[in-house]
C-alpha cells in the first residue's frame, strides 16, 4: 500500500511556469519571461519552470504551491504584444475525452490538477497571455512580443517583492 504524503515539502510558495514552443516564433513568449525572471533576485520560495509544451509538467510542478503564475502566448488577433491577465479558473479547461499527452495543455492541467490534487493544488492562479504577432517557424520573438515579455517579467518580479518588516 502506498501512502500519499501529508505535505509536499519540496513545493515552492509560488510556482511561475512559462509555456510555449521556442521554435514557433512568438509562441516562445512564456519561456522568454522565465529566462528574464531567472536573471532577477527573486525570493527563495519562488520556483521558475520553462515547461515548453508539457502540460503535465505544469500540473505536477504546481502541486503543493500556494500560488501559480502561468505565462503563454495567445493566438494573433491584430494586437501583437497585447498583454492579457486572466484568473486561472476562467481558463481551466477539461481535456477532451481520450486526449493524448501531446494535446494536454496547461489549461487542461489547471482543470485536472484541481480534480486530482484538490486542496494541494493552488487556488491562487494568475495567467498572463501575450498576443503573438507570428507563430511561424522561427527562434526569435517579434519586437512587440519582446517588449511585452519585459513588461510581464517586470510586473511579476514587482509582485514578488517582499516588503521589509518594520
């Protein structure tokens, strides 16, 4: 008999996960934000993860965290570089029945993670979507998305700053 752990002692207080395919142009916005945040002096209870296109990694890494921040690109709709902040519960999506792991995305991870892990899955979930200019095969981000990556990284870093105790 396997007994589940009472608490995930390795879980960060805040998990920040960038999603996207770095070989599809602006789809690499999420990983770019993670790379930018890695250069910051973040609190020790924050964990960064470039999940690429691995939705299951999002679900497992979020387990036990108090807060989850997900960053991804959004389909081009005429406003490249636009930033959308959306509560995670709005975007959580039940996977299509029979979906394979290749189609299991982070939005599915939010839904399934809550179902499987219950209270051990963060209820405080914030998603930042950066509208892409192009999702063509390329390893560079477009100018508007580069600017948006900087803005999102700065906003997240500022959110994580702990005020000194008086």
